[in-house]
């Protein structure tokens, strides 16, 4: 893997590990100021989303680092593109129309897919 992959994937993994951990351990009341959409989602789904984000972050880093199942890194990045596509839809269908971060994360995950599949 090249340096560009490690920089982009590392930053993306840090973001998703942090965001996923918050969704797994914090209450709705603590998440609401950061994530206005949490009231529209059942709590088990919110916790599951956090777990998926944590696992995806691990999928970006661990396979290339260990050399085991290297196909998991681009798969995790594609998963984040799909996750953010869904997040944009959730934001646009609710009162929260702020999708700038989601568009940026989608683009970053797409770049990560490209970097992970380069020879």
C-alpha cells in the first residue's frame, strides 16, 4: 500500500471509529446536539450503525496492515460510500439538511476505494 492510502484511510478510520464509538456508548440526549436525526431512528439501529462504523474502520486498517484478506479494505471503503449515501438520504428527508460532511465523507471513501485498488 502506498502512503496516500494510509493517510486517507487512517483519517477515515479515525473518524468512523470515533463516530461509531459515540453511537454505541452515548445516550440519545448526548448525541442529539451533534446528530439531529437520532430521534428518528430506533436505539438498537443506532447502536448497530455505530458497530458497523467501528468494524468498517477496522476493515480499512487491519487487512492491509496484516496482509490477511486484503480485499476487505476496498470492501470497507465501498461500504462507507454506501453508508454515506444512505446518510445523505436520511438528512434530506428530515429537517436536518446539512449534508456537507456526508458529501465529503463519501468523496473521501471513494478516493480510498480507488487508492486501495491501485496496483
